[in-house]
């Protein structure tokens, strides 16, 4: 079809208007997405939105704690060994209980390759338990992306769950993190974490068992 110059200009004007309209729609979606993302961040209580330890209580408390700096984390860890309880097993019993990889990390202070852990990018809401004894150690609320290649937390689940020990191996001066209940090696803690604690608990995925809130709830209903 042949267009006169006027028809062509009119058609171009319509096309240009259409393009502007699409851009505004897209921009609108972007704004909505960012709002949604930031809301999800609050809902999931991930990253740096959480508060100081201890971390325990009910879901109802959790909604109230979103703005309260001093509120406790409220993900219920279910039926767990009490703080201060101990589990001592022989090396043979540990070998039987753990896989080779778990044994290497938990009982021989091994370290998994950065970026290789299956819990590194886990963003589900729940609790990270000791893979050796089942004690609750960390909550999803305190998990954040440290870009180090290991799951990182800025706080423990509650006081008394994790023990610390000076570690001068490999020519470095570090602080080792162990499960207080069974003395298994978890990783290390550093002072370069985010607010509110400034701590970075750098933990091996293999040292942790994760359970989502749904899994914990359905287990406690059984
Ligand atoms: Fe343990």
C-alpha cells in the first residue's frame, strides 16, 4: 500500500505513542515488582531485616517483631533438645550416624568448597539444625548473602546453641564455631557481618539440616 507523506507521519506518530505507552506500562510493572519484592523481603524475614538473638516464639509474635529492634525471632524450632544438653558418641557411632562427607566436616573440621553447598541459596523460611545431633542452630531470619560461597548468618538461633573456640590452624587466627550440644565443627565466625550484630557465621551446608516452617509444623502435629 502506498502512503502519502501525511498518512506516513500520522502512522509514525501512532507508533511513537504506542511505544511510550508500553514503556509506561513496563515502568509501572517494575515499580510494582519492587514493592512486591520488598514486601516479600519483610514476609520472609530474610537478609538484614531481622533482630537480635534469641530467636524463639510464635508466628503471631513474628508479625509484631517486624518493626521492633528488640523483639525475638519467632520461628518455632519444634521438639528439640534443650539448651545445655549434651550428646557424646564414640567415633564409631559418629561414623555410623553420618555420611563420609558429613563426618569429614563435622568431626574432622573439614570445609566444603565455596559455592558448593546445597543450602547456600536456600531462601525458605525455617530452621537450620545441627546435622549431627538435631539441635537448632540458626534461623532463616538471620541468613543473608555474604557472597563468600558459604551459608552465612548474622546471629545464632538462641544463646547457648553454639560454642566458639580460638582456631590458629592454616596460619590464620580465626574463631571456630561448634555445636554446643555435640561439639561438632560447623564453621567460623567473623566480625564483618551486617547489622544488627556485625557478626558473620560462615557455616558449612553439610553441617546443617534445614526444615521449613511447614515441615516443622507438620512434624509437631504428628
Ligand atoms: Fe550438634
